[in-house]
C-alpha cells in the first residue's frame, strides 16, 4: 500500500503538564474561586456563592470539592449551630497565586484596559 496523507500514522506530541493543569483548573468557576480565596485569604460558602453571581449551590459545591480533592483548597468545618465552613488555600494553592496574578494582569492589559480593578493593591504597581 502506498503512503499518502490519509494513511500515514503520525505521532502527535501531547503536553502532559498543560493537560493536567487544565484538568485541575478547567471548571467554569474554578479560576474565580481560587482568585477570591487567594485575595480574601478565607472565604465561606455563602460569600463565594454571592461573589460568583450566577453559580448554583450544587455547582459551587462540586467545584469546591474538586479543588479540595486536587489539593488547592483546605476546607475547615466549625462544629457550631448553624455550621460554618471556611475555605482557604493550601500550600499548593498558594503556589498558584502568581499564575492568577499574571492572568489578571494580562486580562487587564489586553481584554479590559479601562477596567478599574477594585482588587488592585498598592504593591501591584
């Protein structure tokens, strides 16, 4: 059989590190969840639900569980009435902060240059 472009077997390289990163942060809300938890240091479920206008409780629960399972978030349950649950970054989550900051800076520069960022600190200049 003669070789042609239709029967030629090519090996296409797959970028495993980027693929794994996408699998962890690929949820629709995960970047924003990580952003808010990194900025405020600790976030309660209700605070995140409010900040992420448009997300359902079940979706937020699922995204938080996945981020906790992947080692980005720590979930602290306080045994009180009513129960209180707080989320904070783990060491792995904290190591992702520079990526979040780079994404924010890129977005401000190229997607919304006139945006007045309420999350900007004096050390960002």
